[in-house]
């Protein structure tokens, strides 16, 4: 049977938990600023990237992938700014397995407290034949040379076997072994096109651990896309089978259908900690604020029924559920809203609430608005409040998003 937390599924620990000596730590690698930023229309300027990176540091992520520095001079500068100013997490820059990209990636991250160069190259026959027009052996050689080259600059080098889930298993093992020998400190096994299924992907991770003992000397990472809606399920299956780093994004933003959603991975591991026998060191009370910030700055609304951070994620509407919740919240709630930073408020916001109360709540939610923005939010607030008895924090966040993203 599935195990549950001691208190019947509802983990009452607060925010950043103490590192347990018993359970494995899962490293959270956030790629909102790289894979997430590849979404059309989500381009961030330097100031916006820095604002999100600072918030990711408060959230407690282990690694921030700040960009793909060779993609544009502006991205190079943005990654440099993050590397110079954001303290705490490892700051990574992505590079193809070619010298010029690696040179630029190093230029971008070299001033970070803890820099990482992240190199990738396709490993599936589909990528090798149809995209790179290479044979397996020369691609393997290129991977090894790229890792050795990156290693001259930086101790911490991550190597990604792009399209790993569609690669020949024996070849994948050979590439991974050779890259570890060349000095890679992290090996990432991406499900680049979201093709894997949870059982199969979990088995891939388990088999890699078995067949490549050298993986015990490095961090084994996973990176799942959501084309079949399985990115989170696949990542969690990988964690169960020995992955130690999960690559993910806030609100699941990313190429096509997106990446695995950070908030879902973190809260699943936390809510079902004994099942995973693992933990993260994310400060979960910063989740909601981070989600709102990313949605606002990237101009990508969060769907109302999105797990953990959607406006309906903690809303109980049916009479039976409301009755249960009033008797004991654990009847219909497996996560306390305050554990992800959604506050329970004594101050109820209604159409009669004054501007001061509205300003106060906006500040609590992390919104610093100009006077002009506040006037617009206030006007919309009054319109909505005329129709609804009470305005929740989620309603308010939606109002602000609508007003701030209006051109
Ligand atoms: O999806 C993918 O394979 C990637 C790699 C660059 C890690 O984003
Ligand atoms: Zn990706």
C-alpha cells in the first residue's frame, strides 16, 4: 500500500524543513529563465530576469539556469547580471557541445559564487541522423571533447544527453560513462519531447544506475517535457528510481507544452515524503509569490485549476466540501494553503473595504504598484467586489495580473 505522512497526508511542517539525515535530498534545478523563456512572447529583459532570479534564490532552488548565453548578446548580459548579483544557488549557463558556445557560457557565469557550464548534445539516432547528420562515434567524441573543454574553465560541468528517452540504451550508457570520465559532475537524462511514460522512464533511470556504476560519483538529473501531460509524473518516477536532481520551471512554463512544474514536484515530494523517502530544501512559503511574479513578467496566465498555484487550487465550492472543511480542513485539503504562501487573512476584502486595506493586502501578496497601477486595480476590484461577496487573495492576484498585463 502507498505510505502516507504521519499526520494522515497533511504535512504540518512549516516552510524550509531541516535536512533529514535519513532521506535523500533532491536538488531543484530551475530552468524558468532558460527553457521557460523559450516560450513565444515570454522574453524577459535583464531587469526582469534579475527580479525572477532573486525570487528563485529566496525560494531556495539549488540551481538557477539563467539562460543560453550564446543565443544573443542581450541574454549573455542578462546571465552575467544574474551571476554577479544573485547569491546562494549555483548559476548555470547552457551551451551546445561546441567551443564557441562554451566560451560564451563561461563569460556569462564566471563571476557567480558557484558557476556551472551546462553542455548538451543529441544522443538519439533521430537527432544524430536527422538533425546533426552525425554517426554515433563522432558524436560521442564531440561530447567528450566538449566536457573536457568546459572543464578547463569550470569545476562544475553538467552534460545533457538530449532526447535520452528515445536513445539506444547501450549507446546512452557509453556516452554517460565517457562524459563522467571526461569530468562531468552532473549527468542529465532528458525526456526532450515528452515521449516517456512514468514506468518506462523510472525503469530507464534505474537501469542506468545499474549499468553505469560511475553515476554514483556524480549527480543524476532528469528533465521532462509535458507533451503528453506526464512531465511531473515522469520526474517523480525518476526520483523513486534514483534521480537526485529534477529540472523544472515555475508554473510548468517551457517549450511547447512546457516543462515539469516546480511547485507540483516540490509539493508532491513534501506531501508524500515517506513514500519518496526524499526531500527538497525549497522554502515552500515562497511558491505562490514566485508563481505570480513569473506569470506577470512572462505574460502567461496560470489556469484556474492549476495544481498548487491556480486560483481554484484551494477553493471549496460544493456544500458538502465546505461543510467538511469547516469541521476539519484535513477532510478535503492535503496541503495547507499557507504552506505554499497563500495567507489566511483576518481582514476580509469586500466592496466596502477601503483603499488602505486593499493596499495592505496587495503588499502582502508581493505587489508593489505605482499610483496609476493601484488606481486601475482598485477600479477593477470594486467592479468584481460588486458581483462577489468576498474577494480572495487569488481573485486579487488575477485582478492585478489582468491590469498589469494590459497594454
Ligand atoms: O529538453 C531538453 O533536452 C533540453 C536540454 C537542453 C537539457 O532542454
Ligand atoms: Zn528542455
